[in-house]
C-alpha cells in the first residue's frame, strides 16, 4: 500500500485559495473601506480589486480544467 499524500488534493487547494481571496476582499472592505475609494491610474481601487478577483477565479478554474485534462490523458495512456 502506498503512503498517504502529504499535499491536499488540487480541488481542496483551489477552494482554499478562492476562500482566502474572498476573505481578504471582505476584510479589506470591513477594515479599510477608504482604501477602496483610492484611484490607481484613473481607476477606482474597488474596480481594480474586483477585476483582480475575477482574474483569480478565472485562473483557478483554468488551472483545475487543465489539471483534470492532464489526469484524463494519463488515464488513457
């Protein structure tokens, strides 16, 4: 029998990353709302933060899909 893996499965790691991003966003919103009113390159920080979260979720979904595709390919071989 093989030894248990020390690293959690990919889906659990991705869920923790997404949860940490959401928690960070809401903590920032609760603790420093004035920071979201700031402007960076003419864009409100709140919009840039929302776009960054969208990008994070997109990259997490793409990474999960690519990993699932590689797993399917390795099972076929």
